[in-house]
C-alpha cells in the first residue's frame, strides 16, 4: 500500500511538472491571439470601428500593426465592400489646428515596430457607406501592403462613443469623431 501511494504521488508530481512545462512553453512562444491576423512578418490585431448613427456616410477603422520582420513594409491601400471609398488617413496638429489628410504614399511599418491606428491619429477612413455599422457587427476590410500583399481583417463594431476595443481606453478630448459625419 505504501508503494502504491508513493507511486501515485510521484505520477501526480510528474504530471504537474509536465503541465507547468507546457504552460511555460505556451507563454514563451507568445502565440498570435485568435482575432489576430498574421501576414508575412506583420501581425494585425485589435481591429475595430464604432457604430454609426442613422444616415452617417463616414466611419473610421482602427487597428494595430506589428512588424516582426527585419525589413519595413507599407500599408498602401484599404478597401471595403460596405464603403464606396476607403483610404488611410492621418490626423495631426498643424500650427495649433487639427488637420486630417490622406496618406497617398502609404503608412510605413518599420521592422521591430508597432503602428497603432486609433482615434485622433492614423486611421482607416471609410466613406460613402452603403449601410450603418451596428454594435456587435464585424465589418470586413482588405488591407493592401507593399510586401505582405492583400490581408483580410474584420473590424469589430463597438458602441458609438467607444475609444478602444471593448469600450475601454482613454478619452481623447477635442478629437473629431468621424462616425457621425453626414454627407453634404
């Protein structure tokens, strides 16, 4: 009886060690999350947008792009079936005035760097919307990179006033919210 109990304790210890080793390997490997999209050396994560009020013809798209490679890549275009027009934009201060402009030469993602497209900075501009974005929807968009090629991602639609995926993040005061812009 003593040897049976001792064997059981030994097996229990061994299985605990193996489980811990497997868990450690998973943490060290830092796998791509289920919602992340890998394309070449790029990892695209946290893709989201805001719900649009009735009649809105414009929405912003936000995401994070990490370049795990040794060479730069460039986001050169974006397309979406739900929008008549889609562009990569930047908002920045110019002589004390917030200005938005299309990045007609694309957005470079340097090697080993992460670029965050977020309200008040770089973002996807989806114009001439063919329908509203409703909270809980997933809006498919296609990103076109110079090296990684075309990459399909889905924007998770958050609430109208969301500042980050899941409604978290910090408020960016005095930053325009394009989701409510009406076509003139």
